[in-house]
């Protein structure tokens, strides 16, 4: 049986996030820029704002800032970053989708918002990729199921054999973390109660403090604790073994159909002129080629997935269909009212 405890969602934030947030005031509170011509011929006409729908300090924020820093020279203007967290990025994405389509306002997208969140919210609340012009895919960030290092559980087989109910932490409602964990337990016949937190940091705090039995979080956030010996990785949810955890099996290898990873892309409002889109793609591509950005990916354990916008749309649409099929097949309720 699969349950969900929304009342216990944490409001915790990272201390560093609070410090970073103070630095954003210079960027202004609104997603607004000077605006360019309708045909994009004078793009960019000023700083290009990159909006991020998550708190400062997390994986999505770090990726956005790295791209902004390394793409600004090629674009010839600053790319200030504005954080507007809320609803797994839906609020920020909808705001950008409704902005003037001139290329001056961008959004850093998480695939889960497009492919998974619609399974947990009403149709009116769901964000649609068709409302955006995808500039480029960025990277892949895998999820890993972890237990406290002091736990007796080392494998999925151990969890199944225990024949008991568990609490597990996820990074929020409608996220890949929640979907992956729910699918695994449902297919394995494990009775689990979902405890959704507001991001990977509070979820990791919960597992380190033995407040929950397991947690599914992104590898980049979990790896320092894995290396320190305080967390034990059990399985990853990627289609192939993660290059940074080569000795840890995937859920697929263990016999469970749970291919869930986090992908990210950068997008502009639908209708952005082609000249502006092309300049943005060139600038983002230049960022990908910089040594600084490549080192950033390695340091943070991100796997490059630098595909064009059309491929992003195809992959994310296919993933959305796959996840919907799995949720219906295993009768999983991620918490939404359809």
C-alpha cells in the first residue's frame, strides 16, 4: 500500500540559501527586462534574466548560475539569476511563459515539472511544455535510494524481507524522487508512507537523523554523505549504472521497472523570434564548451545531456507518457486531485 503524508512537509531551508537569497535583491523582484524588437533583430537589448523556480543553493540553482556565468560572454550581456521558488517551479515557469516573447526572459526547467507534477495536480495547475520554446537540454541528475549507514538494510531484498511498514522521505510532491520511491515500493510489495519535504536538503537531514527509514534524493546532494560514510546507497533509478556510483545497482537491474532521472533544460516564452532563439542556443552551447562549466559538472556529479530543444520535447513527452502508464498500472496516488 502507498500512502502520502503532506502534513509533515518540512519548511526547512539551507542556511547558505538564506545568505544567497539576500544577494538577489539587486536583480529585482520581477521577471522583467528592457525588452527587444518583435523580430529579434536587436536581441539582446539588455541583460537577459534567467528565472529559477527553486531556492538558492540547490542543484537546479547551481546549474542555472553556472550556465548564466559561462554564457554571458558569448551573449554579450549579463545574465542575472532570479530565484522564485514555489510549487516545484510551476509558479516561476508560468510567469515566464506569460512574459513578452523577446528572448530577454528565460526559465531553468526541471523535467519533473513537465512529466511528473501533472500526475499530482489538477489539469489547470499543470505546466505544459507547449507553452515554452525550449532552447537546449542541459544535464541529467540521477536519484539514489539511501539509508542511514547505521541501518540494517543494505539491499532492496533486505527491505522486502523485513515485511514491515516504512516511512520514506522524498524531495516533494510531484517530483521524480516521490515517483521513483513510490514505484519501487509498490512493485516490491513494500508498505511505505511518503513523507514529502521541500527539497533534498531537509529530506537528507531527516534520514541522517533517523526520522525516516529511507530517502530518495539526487546523487549530487547525497554523495558527500555517502563518501563520508553516513549514508548508504541501495539503488539508483537511472536506466544504466551511474558513473559516479559504479558499484551500486539500478532498480532496473534489481527487477523493478523504475527508470526515473531528473533532466533539466533552458527555455523561453513560446513565440520568441528565431534570431533570438539562435543567439541563445549559441551562447548556451558556448557555456557547455567552457572548461569551467565542464569542471562544474564533474564536481557536482551531473551527467551532460546537452540535446536540442526538439529532442528535449520528444524525450520529456515520452517520459510523461511512461510515468502516467506506470502510475495507472500500479495505482499510485501522488497526492493530486485530477
